[in-house]
């Protein structure tokens, strides 16, 4: 079997984004996509001792694909997303629709610096998450195989 590609999932450590990551992982397994998708909380490499940022930067640098859930305007997520953008990584940006519509978060308008990247919006609930996970896995497969995804 081919060596698994590596995906790094940037997200706020909250229930809704964690559930969406779970849906994406389940869909990757279901579709037999050979991608090891990890988040910062899943990794610890003793070579880095206590320097978690060095470890995160290394994971971003070595990832074949980056996913970033920008729900909730988490500053750590945006820092890591900025690192990935600087390295010209293939990035899939996702956002919870409720966070996007919220007056406290985005109020229907994403920050200008990321509007050039397409963002996939998802809603809470198993069926919605599953449907969006299927779309996200198509994007991941497209990145890994360098094959464009048909929109529509």
C-alpha cells in the first residue's frame, strides 16, 4: 500500500469544529482516501520538547493538504492559517454557517485577506456535516491527485 499522505487540520478546539473534523475523517475512511488527517492536539513529538509552535509549523510545512476551520474567529487558527498561506500550501477553508452569520463572529463577511480562497460553509447536524464532509473529501482528493473538482 502507498504511504499515506498527511493532512493538517487547523481548528478551534470546540465541539462543533471537532464534530466536523470527525465527519471528514469518517468520510475519508469511507472513501478509502489514504490521508492521515491530524490536528495539533493529536500530535506530540518529544524532539520538540515544549515548543508546540515549532511542532505545529513543522506539521504545516510537511502537510500535503491543510484544512482550516475559521469558525469563531480563533486567533490561533488564523495564525496557523497565515503560516500555511505563507508556505503556499493547498488549503481548504471551512466555516460553520452560524459563526459566519453571527454578529459576534463574521456578520456575513469574511476578512479580506482570506476572501480570495473559497470557503465551504457547513451547518450543525449529522446530515449537513456528512454532506459537507463529502464535498470536502472531493476537494482533498482533487488536491492529492492534482485533478480539478467539478463545481455544481
